C-alpha cells in the first residue's frame, strides 16, 4: 500500500513549497529512523535563510526517503540555507554509512515495497518483465509540494523512463 501524501505533508504549507527528496541506497533500521528523525527535527527547528527562520518540514517515507520541505511564502530559501540542508543530509549519510546522493539508483514500488535498481539495469528489468509500463517509479526530481503529491509516485509510462524504455 502506498502512502497518501496529502495526509502526511503539512496542510499549512503553501502548494509551491520547495521539496528535496533524498533516497537512501537501503532501508533504514527502526533505530536509525528514530535517530534521523531527531536530527531532521533539530535541523528544521533552527533552519535559517539570511537570518530569518525557514518554515521547514522533514520526514522519512517508506523507510528509505528523506523529504525536506521549505515553505517560501514567508522566507525564501537561498544558497546558504540550501547548502545547510545538503550538509545535514551528508552528515546523516556519513553517520549511518548510507548513500543519499546516488542518482544512478532508481526506486520503484514493486510487490508492495520499495525496490531499487541501478539505472544501467532498468532496460533488462523491463525486457524480462520485472518492471512494466504500469510499475510505479519514485520520481525524486519533483520540486514542489504540489508536484510531489501529483507526480512523485508515477507509472513508468508517464515518467522520463517511459520515453526511453517503453516501446
């Protein structure tokens, strides 16, 4: 079962709130989830942009994705504040021995769980029936809250992968 994002993402954030999705190369353990959630909560509590508090939100979804969101309707997020969010993800990556920036590792919802496949193996997975045009792909390139709610989890046929791999 997939999550219903409008029930999880904060309702009081502007629809155009900026979103960053960081996908881990593996599932987090429960202990790691509790520790990472605390790190993320501490970060969003002090997240600043040009001295002003950022209205931020962070969560872990599917035990493998860190979602950061900034509502820029009150305070815009500049380069330094974005850098600080990347820095906290890199700290998590190092502390828990994870890969959070591997853009060649794609995630799909298969048999009721997240499955990751290296980009180089997607064609093989499609040719051999492990994935098909209706398989759900996690599009981690979504940029806003609205875009995430509508397009984060999408059939391969509706993603850039469909144009490349589905005939």
